[in-house]
C-alpha cells in the first residue's frame, strides 16, 4: 500500500528536532510520497531545500507560493523568484494561495490581487495551483472565473456540497485533511461521499489538523492513513482501494511525468 500526503508543512520549525526521524519512519508507515507546501517566500525557500533530502522509499516534491495571510508580501521580485522556483525539478505546483476572510490578516483587495497574479503565473508555467479558501467563496469564484486556472486543487476542504459541485464543474480536485475525521464534521463526510473517486486527494496539512484520535496534537504525514481510512469508511471501500485511488489521482494531477 502506498500513501501520498498531498499537503504538509514539514519545513515548520516545530519539526526541527525530529524531522529526520519522521522522514525515515514514513516509508515504514506506507507513506511513500509527500508534497511539501510553501506559504510565504521564506517557507517556499525551505521546502525547495527540504525536497532534496534523500530518504530511501520516500519521494519529496514541493509547491511554492504565497498564502493569503502574506498577500502584502507578493511583489514583482517575489513573483520572479516563484517563477524561477517553478522551473526546478520536483516543484510540481504553485501554492498554497487563495483567500482567507476568517482571519483577514491581509486586506481583502490585496488577497484577491495576490491570488490572481499567482494563478496567472501558474498558467504561464503550466503548473497546477493549490487553493486555500476560508469564508470567501463568493470572491473566490469571481477570481477563478476571471483568471481560469488550468488545473487546481482545493486543499483542506471545508465547504459545502454545493461549493464542491461548483469546484468539480470547473475541473478541480478536492483534498481532505484530518478535519474530515472530527466527530462533528458530518458535512465534510457528506462531501467526501459526493466527490467522484477520480477527484479525491488526501493530506495532513501537518503540523495542523491532526485526525481523530490525535485531535489537538501536532500532526505529521504519518497520520495520513487515518484520513484515507475515514474516506474509505464513508465510501464503503477498503483502505487499500482508497490508498491506491488517491495515490493514482495525486500522481496524475501533480506528477504527470512520474511513474505510477
């Protein structure tokens, strides 16, 4: 069985003391691929370095981008640096980007501008984008209609079935994190049952959103199998079938030239 964690922040300093041990343990827990995601320019530089680690049985790939919280930092120099990073081997996507109106750490017009500029860059480079959206669905769909991302993944799904339908109609992937396992997450499990099998992805969003029974503790890719198990239960398939399904989807979406 092979598991592909499509969104993790393993560059986060909380992992500094045990990162090497975690990386070595992942293949023993059937985690054979992890997509390391940047959230600002500094973390994007870190994931570029981290993806080069040589760990037997584990492949690390990277995404670079500027999260909506950091939208004010996306200037022309940052866009040029992102463009150069997207040309490097093993850099498979631009993200995470999007809109976050829950925290509003950056002015909303700047968030929309940063999202649009990064989508344009991803389209130019032929890379998929990874979206973070929170309490901003109306503006999100407006920007997407204007910018038309060629390929997109909705990271850490938190929306309704109706929002999922709109994303699926636009050809997007839907990724579920540990939050789908939470006791009160009935709406997320409803979406997980609704999404077509070829559009499903799994992730941990480490170090955040640790799945049940580890909710509230620091997360890691070692727990992505619990997300896969939850989806398997919801969709009434085996864990092995769900692991293979999400592996194939992630390989196809992020790593078209990779061998399955």
